[in-house]
């Protein structure tokens, strides 16, 4: 019954533990700092890229291109000199220029998103290492408690002893590099590097 009450209270009041609130605020600060550190040009590029990614933009481009073609064909059919006769070289040039700008805007936006992703990846890595160290400490404390408890038969648990030791990140990194170095020659003939 108490668990149900606490769960209902949690849902109704939005209660969260302090460490959860702090984690949420930290991630929000990371995103806010990333946005605040952006130049005006970067913010403008982000806004324009967001606008270009909407379905309305594709519809607008389609309407503009169809209208351009229709007006030029209609002008030729009515005996007027079309501004851009088929094969619509001005339209092709405009589309190419717009495409070039879109690619540059998208690449600039992706670069900024990549920087944010690197910060999040670094945060995730540091939290994973910290969690591993905490888990090792909990295992160590449980093993000490088990050994100190006279009601539990004393035995040697080598796996628990090994897990109670926090991993050295540099040793893990070296092991990963060694493993990849051993596997890379076997994969290279397959065209994967």
C-alpha cells in the first residue's frame, strides 16, 4: 500500500529525487550553454535549416518551380517571348544555387549538432565511469557486510572480489585498442577498416 501511495504522489505532484533533478538541470544547462555560445550567424543558420526542413518548404518550392515552368510555357504558347524558355536554364541555375546554400546550411548546422553530441558523449562516458566506480564500491561494501555477518557462511567469491575493484579507464582503453589492432588485419581484406 505505501508504494502505491508514493507512486500516486509521484505522478500527481511531479516529485523527483534531488539527484534526478540535478541531472536534468545539468543536461538543460549543457544545451543552454551550447545555444548561448552560438554566434548570431550560427543561430540564423539553425533557424533557416529548421525552416528548410519543414514540409511546407518543399511544397513552396514545388509551387514556385511549377509556376515558373507554367508561366514560361504559357508565354511561349501565347506568342510572347518567355523569360526562361525550355530547358529552363535560369530555373536550373536557381535550383543549383539554392541547393548549394541548403547544403552549406545543413553542414553548418550538423557541425554544431556534432559539437553538442560530443559534449553529451563526454558526459555519458564520465557518468558511466562514475557509475562503474560506484557499483564497484557497492559490491565491495556488500562483500564486507557478508564477511562480517556471522549468520552467513564465509566463502571466497573471486568474481565478487574482481568486480569490487573499479576498472581503470586507461587499461580498458588500451585493451580496446589492442583488440581492435588484433581484429583489424583480419577485417581489412574484406574491405572494412
